[in-house]
């Protein structure tokens, strides 16, 4: 019995995943505070995940995974996890969303890409592979793939905000590919951690999400075989079809912020319930409004996820249209979540009072963690305004933020 | 293919109903302005509805109706109608929601109530019966059912805000029943329009919803046969089970406010789209935020409706629990809708500019209509805060606002 | 003892004006509902204003007026008036703000303009002259001043939203002046009501402010003597100095919306206070938040007014800088007022309940009246975003919306 | 030239203080990040403050201080300081507000209290005395003053959140005084740091305001001479007169949150201004709205401060009335500031993008610091709702939160 409010998985595989995750939550909750304080990645938790198959939760059953394919269910899982610790959920999200995009490559990619995907997916299912993604260039850097003297490829640059990096065995790296022609391309090479020239920087000091292992990774002339490069076409080609993949990669993260807000609200209500019926007027209004906001947050997220699930395998429709129809509700939901989750957390702090301002209080951690939502791509608030108003007004524009960034880095360099 | 966002019916009966309603919308839209200005009820439109079976849309097929049973679908229909004219949707809602509660009486009521229900439902299906509800007492009045000398029942009092009254053939009237005992009861007698002593007052001058035929009805010692009285038990009995019926009666109205907000947004975006790509920054931000708000509004409404649909026939579970589980998400959604729908309408006016401030402009009507949402029962904002915070804090209280009102009228008189 | 919260005048002249206005408020309040309903301008009230000198409140004492020069005090007076009836305040504002700009012409204008100003100001002081302003062209029209065969000037076009028009004896009309050259100019001819070709259109049907006598005025080849034309320079000259006059003309209107919000809040609190200490949680929170919003609204308005008062006679400073320094806080305050006043009014309706939705209820009128604030120039929300962000980012742009509109009308025609 | 917007001091003494503070800001800004990270109190900065007389800024000139008496000016000073580092401003606030209340004791107190006050004020002026306040009991503790065997007084208990504690030479401690009678009293003993049994706990780990030296202080049977005890009357005496002192002690803190919001906005606008005119729509709207919010925040704060300044020496009016008239606008402003300052900070982070999420970024610190505002007494949001709605509805209640807390601690123990 599903009520579209992000509480119950809708597939048997999803149920199994959520059951497995639930087994970990009390342990995760117990060490969340210390890991946050020290910025320590919970290596043992992920070892545990690997053992029970959770590192392969979104890998197809044929390749040894749990076979969770519904974005809705993955988001429910991340919500459950985030209620215990948002950093852990953020790191696991990296692995889960990568499995989704690799499954697409496996089924629909060219033979080389398909083979690459299968190899990785099998390793993710067993827990051997933890696959990170380098999306955002470090300030001032353009991570670039160029030909070397022998005709092979070399990657140089630096990526920032790479989550799950402490245990990452492989790294997909979004790069600009220059091959002599006028128009550079977008490409995503895969590097294993032991690649020569690849260095995971140890230190990161974030405002929140401090146990997510979100690090910088350097690439110093790293060799990459041709077969390990996913091609993403020329820069500036304006294909809205790519919005589908971008939605699939990121939309389940909304579950994390739903979990953060829920955790904050639950702490506050439990605190207030102790006072009995003499709860003050301001608190009663805040509880009612917080619960209404949480519901709007959860249902908008749930609907955007179900919409993406419905369109996910509609490969026969116009792919640009499919991309826009996946991205638009995602962005509506994201704008709602970023607004409401922070509001719920900060109001929960008010309900609990001054003790919530101690650095070690769970609400203080949630307050720092929740703010990450606004920086999650796609899109930032400003880019979201441009995309959504462009859609409403039917403006002709490049909706691929990766491509737009690449173009911008071109004109600036 | 449903995406839980209040756009597409989920049952074949719902689809048929929406198709039928859609056939009326251009005509309704054409006369909306004049009806609003003059406070005229669209009698011809409802004659048309009757002809094609829409006055029996929620009547079971066995009794000659269209057989729409899903609350979700009924709300989608009301949304479609409200985009053309909210007053018309509000009036039709009266008939639709009454069919739902009568269907319950028909299936589960005592023999007399079941027979009464069947008779009315069959007449609604053919369009002969338009059944109004008198819920709210006029200020200072307590509408009361008392024994007359001959042992029969007499109804006296005055109800206010009775929608669809101009064409009402029957009136269910919420009343206090005094029968000599200490504790009065709640009862709902049915009166046909030609009952001696029943007068529909002709004039109402509302801020908005002016074509909804929302009138006062007087009852001056009206005779009521015992068989035409639905019993609602003693005042103050604290049965949360009644929350189910209250949810079913009112939740589909949320579709009306979703329709109002959507209509306002569409007018604004069409207006701005004419300007081409040089839309100003403030307008672009407003469009993006309005669309995000509309999505949150629609998805919260949709989820609350689907939740009520799921619980609707769960008669084997604890009925108090069922009542609360239907009412709570309804109230979360209602609080969200009342907040966001007004915001979307007023921002749409800003996008269009000064012409939207002319009384005859559709946005000026929507601005007046949308404000009705806050007065829809259950609950007002303040009562919603009490109910929802009571639920969150697990406080023991009477959640039946009809009973609470009756108790209050007792102590005040 | 002043506390900068828009409650007490700061000059003796301001006090006298507010005392005089206060003498009218109970009469104004008594007829507000009927005038609103029927769209009737309160001619007798304005006759009364004239008798006691209020039509010359802002006329210098040397010319027979009350000599109120402080914008702050004028806004306090409009607030007091608006608490009784916002339409009346809006109409009086037209006369008051015109006296301010004419006083500037009298003191600093060229001899012809100075003489024209003196003549009018003396007539305003006695109450003979009621001076309207035609600012906004009717849709599709560009009101234009052209040379006739004999070398004189002719005005043709149509202005919309001209307040106080029913009793207007003179009309200043913002027009485009074409004189054969490439660049047209901006000019403001003065026409007396009996000018040949000038027609005040009788009917206007606004959403709110219905008793403000806000009408269309037609100009059909009206002759205008050269001496009755105020020159405003060539279109597109980008002089921020004009922002001072635009601020002075409009900023006191913020007092009207402060009065509307205050009136709504007072009705609601009086209603709730009757219930004694058992006021529900939602109501208590709403009262506290409404009062906080009212305070922010009043203090932002007060500060912007005091700022404008301080800069008003600083003619030795850079005049462009003076213009920007008057306009910027005005716009900050305006954005705040438009947001908060509507919020206070709509929350007040919720506190009172369903009776506030009757068309004749004062809150229903306030709900319609308050929405006018967003359409008051300068600026609309979108233009305000452009101006304020341009100032913050130090962008080079034309901040004169009258000029920008003229340029736009040029390129479109 | 003052415009009531919290930017310019209004007294010469205030100007001098702000000039002196401004001399420190670049140094303070330079070390703010490190002090925040390590939770280190800036001892050298306060040594510098002492040297130039700033530790006696609010001490009367007759006693050797700078003689700043205007609350408005003190808040302007704290705003300037908070733009560099909010923690430093919070700590200095302790000293400044204590000088204000001691000056009252000096002028109006009984001889013993007056002498005590004079002694401390002279030492504050020279910088020898740094006077802390212990207001809030540690959880579960009631700090209590009792008679010892010899008829003297002993203080035992624990205070939490005592700012400026690392350099505190004296501590005023709000305590319950039990003297055998039925009704305990409220009293505020003064203890010097070297008092036997007084221990300043070294560690505090706050979410923000980490360099403010906000520590716990233990009192283990500390001896206190009778002459060093300020008497505050019996618990539960409902004297609204005390609201004046509570306002004076806390209202200038609003300047700190104004400074935090301003600093955040300035960082964001400087960041965006680099991009030139191609700033995106979402950013332009956010800048305009942030500036409008900052203005409302500053002007509401300024008006509440000016109001308190005006009433400050009105000792001949009804003192309960004076107390309420100081507290009410303070609470209106506080509710506004807590709401808007957080909004401005979080929107500023969005404008800057992901780099603002690094722990060391100034915006990340401001995001943590700004949240302290909601916990500042008087009042919390919920207590503010109770107080303000009580005032609006003229309810009879105890408005002294210190007394209410004491009563509550009585009934709970």
C-alpha cells in the first residue's frame, strides 16, 4: 500500500534494500557525531554495506546485484539512511547512481562501453568496486583529456567535491577532450585508483556532510586507454536528451534532504512531547506548519521520482522531450526541497532551544548538512530559475549545464 | 501513465467524467465573468451537466451513475472545471461529495438510511436531484431538531453558505437533536425543497465564488419524517472514525484551488511569453518559483487524495485510526494549498501588471476566488494547528469539529 | 516624542493636518462600504477637505496652504485616512504629491513654470483647484504633444488610472513631445477640465480602490499654450536626478498600505479579544507575527520617508546621487510593504473566519484594496528587481522608467 | 545626518566609539577564521579594547568611561564589529550592556548597590574589570543562594552560556535566594573570579559564535558578602517594570545580527559584481530581495532602539507601562531580525556557490553564527508569541521570563 509520500518502497527489490539499510541505521547513528566532528569517512560501514550487497543495490540481478531499478525506492533508501546520517547517504548515493548510468551503458551503449559497464557493475555487486565521480573542476582548472605522443590519451586537472573518495576504487572524470579539431568534446574517462598520476587529496573541511569523504582528486598526466572513455559528444550540441541521464544521476539525492528534515522534526517533536499538553502556542503552530512542509517536500519529491521512473524506459519517445520531462519536475521538486528542508530544520532547532546550538547536538549537524542541498547539481537556484523559466516561456537555450560550463571555460581561457 | 500530479484521472470512469467536463469548459469560461459580476448561478450549465450524467458522476453505476469512486479523479475533474470557473466547480463539488457519502449509507447504513440513500442516488444519476448541504449555522443560530406534539420531528434554524442552493432539490441539514435527554445528539435530516417552512434566501454577496449559488436557507418549524434523518450519535462522543467521512466530503475541494492557481499561472505565462526572450529577471524568478509552488501544491494534494482512496474501503482496520490517517495528510495538504495557491495568484497578477487590477480581469476574479480556500472546513488554519499539533504530540482531544461546535453552542446558549 | 514608526507627525504643520484629517475619519468610515460597492467617489468628503484647507495641506504657507513639507508627516496623514478608507487616501495623495512637485517648480523652476506653479498652488490652497495627473497611457496609445498649423501645441491620446478625476479641475499629462527633430522629448502639459477635446470617462470598475475616482481621460487634439507645458528634456537622457522627483511624488503612498494593514489587523485582534484568554494557538502565533510584520512594514516605510526628507533640500550635492539615494531606500521599503501588507490582511481574514469573506465586510474590501500596492509606480516588482540589483552591482542603465517606457513605445510604433 | 537605518551613530560619544572600533576591524577580520575554527577567544583584541577605553565605552564619563548612553549607538558599534567577527561583538556586548545596568544602579540604586556599581564601573573604564553575566542555569540545575551557618550567603550551582568568560574578572549570577520563607526571591550576587569555589570550565563547542568565550561556570558553595548582592524581589511578583532592564540588557544584540547579515550580503554582491552585467535572473532577484530584507531588518532594529532610548530616562511615567513599551517593539524587531537575517545569509551562500560550503569560508561561519539569534533571551520564538499575543489581546500574565523560569524550577523540583 503506497501513498506516494516517500515512506515505503514500491518494488520487492526496494523493500529488500531498505530492510538491509535499516539493519545498519542504529550503528550509523551511534557514530555519526564523532565522524562529523572529525571529518572521518565511515569505512567500516561501507565494508558492511559491501558484505550484504548494498554496494550493488542498483546493479541488475543478472550481474549479481540486488536489482533495485526504481528511483523512488533508491530515494526511500537514502532517506532512511539520511535520518541516521546524511553524510553516509550522500556517499552511498554516488555508488547507487553510478550503477544506474552504467546499467544504461551496459544495455544500450556501444560494445566497448557496454563491456566496460558490465565489468564494473559485476565488481560493484560483489563490493570490490566503489566508483566515484569527478564532476566539478577545482577553481581555475579545466580538467582535460589530450593525445600523447603515442596516440593514447592523457588526463590532467583537478576535481573537487568527489564524495566517497576515501574508498573509491575507480573514478569517472568529466573532462574536456581536445583532439586537434576546432570544437572540443565532452568525455568521461574511467581511471582506477592506482593509475599513475592520480592522487586523492586527504583533507577536506566542509561546513557539513563532513563524513561523506568529499575530497579533491588530482590528475597529473594520467594515461587512459581509449576503451575506458565514455564519449559525450561535442561541446555546445544542445541535446536535451542528456537531461534524462542528469536527472537519473541526481534526483535520488532529494531523499537525503527529506531524511534530514524528517530527522530534525522528529527530534523536536519528541523533545516537546515530554512537556505534555501544556505546549506553547508558538510550538504548536510550528509543529503543524513543519509537518505540512515536510509533507509537501516528500510528496513533491515522490512525484518527481515516480515521473522519472515512468519515463526511464521510454526510449521510443522523442529523447529530447523525454529529457525535459524528466528534468522539469525534478527541478520543481528540488526548488521546493531546498526551501522547505532548511525551514523545517531551523524551526526544529527553535523548538528544542539553546541546547540545539551545541556543536555536538544532532540538530546542529543537521543544520550544517541540510545547507548542502542548495549546491547540488543540477541545478543551483540561479540555474534552476533560468532552466524552469526557459521551459515555461519555451525559450531556445542550451539546457546542458555541463556543456554550458565547458563553453564558458573555453571563452575564459 | 500517472505521475501523481493531479493532471490525469486514474480510472476509466474518471477519464470519462473529465472528458465530459472538458466539453463544457469553453462555455463556462465564456460566461464566468458575467456570472461573477452579477452573482448569477449558471443554471443552464448544470442543466447540461444533468443531461450528460455529470450530476451523477459519483453515483455507483449500479444505480445509474457514472461510477467514479476515486477521490483523486473527482479532484482532477474539479481542477479542470475550476480552471474555467471556480464557482461552478464549488457548486458541483456539493453534488459529487454528497454522492460519496450517500453511497456509503447505501452500502453500510441501516435499512432506512440505505433506502433513503438509494432513492436519492438514483435521482442524482438522472439529474432530477440536486442535493445541497447545510453545514454552518447562521451567526447566533443553533439549527435544532425537536419533537412536535404528535411525536414527529420539526427543524428550525438557519444555515449559511449553502452552495448550489438555487437549483437544490434536497437539503441535508446538520442539526442538533434534542429529545428530552441530557445529552443532545447530532443528526442530519433531509428536506426536500418544497418542505413547508423551508425558504432559500435569494441574496448573497460574497467576495468571491460569486456564481456558486452560496445562499442562506431558513427552516421555520419544518416537519421531517423519522426515516429521513441520518443519526450521528450523541454530542461529544469523540469518535475519530468520523474524520473519514469529513475527509471524503471535503478533500476533493483541494482540486478547485489547484485549478485556480493553475489558471492564474497560465494567464501570466502566456502574457509574458509574448515579450519573447527579453523577459526581465524578476519575472523569470517568479515564473520558476510559481511553477515549483504549483508542483508542490499539486503533488501534496494528489498524495493526500491517493491516501484517502487507499483507506476508503479499509473497513476492517481500526476505524478511529482510519479516520485520523485520512484526515492528517488532508490537513497537511490543505495548509500547503491555502498558502501556495494565494501566492501563485498574487504573483501572477504582478507578472501581468496593472490591467490585472481591473474588476473584470480573470486574475482579479481568481484573486477573490482563491481566498475562499482558507474558510473551507475542515479545518480553518487555527483549527488545523490544533488538530495537527495534537496528532504529532499524541494529545487526547475531540477531533470532530462538528461536535466541538455543538458543545460550544451548548455552553454559550 | 517620535519613534520613527509612522504613528506621530514630526512637524507642527503635520500635526495640524493629522488633526484635521482625524475629524473626518468617522464619517469616511461610515460611507466607505457603500462607496466601495457602488464605485462612488466621495465628493462631499473632498468638499469638506477643501473647506478646512486640506486640499492645500502641502501648499506652502506663503501661498495660503497648511505648509506641511515633511514627506513623513504626509504619509502619517495618509495612513490615518487609509485606516478609514484607502480609496479616499489614494485620491487625496494625488493632490498632496502634486503640491510638492509644484512647490519645487515655484521655487526652482524657470519663470514661466514658477508662475504656473504659483497660480495653481494658490488655487489648491483655497480648495478651488483639484489637480490630477495622467501618467499611464491607455493600452496601445502613446499620448503625444505635437505642433499645430499655427505653431501652437496639441495633445492627443488617452490616459488610464487617473485618480481623483471626478472632481479634477486640472490635469497634468505626461506626454511625448514631437517637434520635428530626431529625438522626441518628454513634456508635461497642464490642461484645465474645460479644455476643448478633454473628456473624463465616467466608468471604471476596479478590483479595489473603487471609491478613488480612478478614471480614463481622453485627449482629442486639445490645444495647450506653450506656457502651460513643463519640459522634461529629451527621451533617453539617463538623468538619475529625476529619481528624486519620482520618489517625492510616490513615496507617501506607502502610508496608505500601512494604514490598510493596520486596519485589517485591528479588526482581527478586536474580534479575537472577545474570546478571552482561550485564544487558540494558531491565532496567537498569527497575531504575534502580524504585529512583527506591521512593525517592519511601518519602520521601513518611516525610514525611507525620513531619508527622503533629509535629502529633499540637498540641492548642492550631486543631483544624480541625490536621486539614487532617495529612490533606493524607497524601493527597499516598497518591496517590503507590498509583501507584508498583503500577508497581514490575509492573515487577519483567517483570524476572523468566514464572515470576512462576505463582500461587504471591511476585511474583504481591504483584501481588494491592498493588492493595488503592487501596481503603484515606481516600480513594479520586476522593475524594482532591475533597479535595485543594478544599484547593488553598479550597473550602468537608464533608471528613469518614464523615459524607458517612452523609448519602448518609440521602438514598438 | 541620520536616516534611522543603523548605519551612523547619533551622539558624539557614539561616533568616537565607532571610530575606535573601526580601528580594530581589519585585525579582527584577519583572525576570525582561525579563532572560529579553534574556538579561541581573542584575548589580545580585548586587551586592545581595554587600552583605548572600549571596555568602558558605556561607562559614564564622570566615572572615566567614554560615556556612550544611546542604545542605538551601541548597536551601531556592535554591527560594525559583527561585520568583522560576530563572536567578538557578542563578547563585547556583555561588557557594554552590563555598564548600562550598573549605571542605573549607580544613579538610582540603594547606597550599597550604588557603591558596588561605582566601583565596578570605574574598573571597567580603565579596562581592569571584564564583567560577565551568568543567566541560564545548566540543565537540571537551579543555582541558589542560601544562608550559611554564620549568617552569610553561599552560592551553589552552574551557569551555562556565559560569554566573555575567558577574561571575565567578575561574574553577576542570577540566582534563586532561599531565606527560610515560603516565597523565594530573585537575587544577583557578584563574584570575583578568584572567589573560592568558582570554576570557569574551559571547554565549549558551539555550532557558531565559537570565539565568543561562551563557557560554563561552576559555583561550589561560594561565599558572597551581603553587600555584593543585587536584590530582585520575590519570585512571581509580576512587575512589568523589569521589562525595561531586560530590554536594555539585550536589545543592542540585534546590531550583531544586522552585522552578520550585512557581511554575508556584501560578500555575495562583491562576488557577483565580478561577473559584469551578465548576472543571471535568479541572482538579480535575490540581490534585490536581500537588500529589501536587510533594510527592513535594519530599520525595525533602529526604530526599536530609538524607542528604547526615548523611554530610557522616563522614570516619571508608569514604570510597568514603560517596561512594556520598551519590550514590545524590541520583540517585534527581534522576530523580524531572526527571520530575515538567516534568510539573507543563506541566500548569500546561494549567490556565491559551492565554495561557500567550505568550513573556512566566511559565509559558512556567518551561517553558523546567525543561528544564535533565535536563542537570545528575551525571548525565544515561542515565548515571544506568548508575550506579543498577550499584549495585543491585553491578557493578564507574568511577562518576566526570569520569574516564570524560577517558578517553573520550583514546581519541578
